[in-house]
């Protein structure tokens, strides 16, 4: 089922507000995972998203770079 939903030959980009290792099995060798390598910050999510790069522009640029 997983190969039907996530074909092996398609590039995959995984994004998580947690540790990237949690998605590595889903993106496989043909994919990239972007996430945090730290924890313990608190504040409004809008501030933290901006601070840590969880913005549309940043994610778009990372996906474009991955597909090059």
C-alpha cells in the first residue's frame, strides 16, 4: 500500500516540526526531509515558524533545490 501511495521513483519532500529521522523511512533514498535538530523553544507558532524557516517561500525554495 505504501508503494502505491508513495511510488519509489518519485522525489519526496518531507517536512516536520520534529526530528527529521521520523520521516526518513517515508521519503526513502530519493527524498529529502527538513525538520528541526533542536527543541525547547516556546512562543507563538507564527513567531517560531518564521524564526525556524517554516514559511512558504523557504519550503518552496527547498523543494525546488531538491528537484534540480
